[in-house]
C-alpha cells in the first residue's frame, strides 16, 4: 500500500511515517506539507504519482483541498485531523459518496470502546447526571475536543437526543437541569489525552475514563484504519465500524 501523508512534517505525521515503516506491505510514497520539509510536496495536487491511500494529519482548513484531491484521483482517505466546521464535515460526507472516507474524532480503539460502553449505561440509566471532562496538552487549540463531543453524541444518540450540551456554567446561574451533558476542558503541560465520563446518581457514581499514554497510539490507529479501509466501497466509515 502506497501512502501519501498529508501533514508529514508535524508531530503526528512523523510518528505515522515511523509506524508505516514498521508495517509489512505499507510504505510512505509521498509527504505533503506547506513547509516543504524533508522533500515533501507543498500541495496535494503537486504529487500525481502512484498512490493507494491518503492519511491526513494536517489541519482542518485544508479539508476542501484534501477531499477534492482524493475524489479526483479515486483515493481512499483516512482523516485524522479534528476541529472541522459543519461545512467541512458536510464536504467530507459529500466526498464519501464517491470514495471511502474514514473519519473519527479519535483514532484509539480504546476510546471507541468507551463510546460503546457509555451508550449502554446511558440507555439504561435514566437518573444520572452526566458530565464529561477532557484534558489535553497546552498546545491544543480546539475545545472541547472532538473526542469529547463524539462521546457526548454517542450518549445522546442512545438517549433519544434529549440532552443539551453545556460548556460554561459560569454564565448559568441556576440549578443543573437533568437534560444537560456538561463538557469541561483542561489544557496543560504535555497531557496526551484524557477523557472521563461521569454518571452521577443520587446514591452512586459511575466513572469511565480513558487515558492515552503516548501519541504513538493515534499513529497506530491510523495505520489500522488504512488497512481496514483498503478495498471498501464508497462511504463514510469510523472507528466503531472497524472494531466490529
């Protein structure tokens, strides 16, 4: 499998290249980055050589360029970048009508299992107040994390979309409503990524937590996603499809 890495000079792009080098029958055929570091191409269109897959660890602002390139060349895409706007997510969905696209807020199998567990708890626990706390390093710019929102969406989906998301309680001078999911963000140090879901009842509390110990986790997940996506028909896939 010949892989193009979009965002090849970033921290995750570097880890991804290392993970691919350690995987049989996969190779990095080209890198793309605006800096042109390490011989990378400056734009997606600048590379028209052989390729079987694109893995994106760049920035959500290049979503349109990325999807246009993959659709034009008929290449499957693994989109690991987060922070997309509604318009950019709609662009990905449109591209998925023509090519297979793997898009998950988090490339960790463990996080996918957490989402599966919280859906089961939410479906059976009517009397719990639900809070999500996510913690990341001090360089992460988007808040809350895409993973925290994905977990909230999983809970809401299992509960008939009855919850409102609340991000700031400072401006809400009233008692908590039981139809809220509170989502809090912490930014500091070199925290790779922690996500904690709290189900607080009258006489018991259930806490479900996932901690990423290394960013290599996400690079390995991207490799697994690429292997999963190979040969799939057009459509939008996510990590829940892979772990099935």
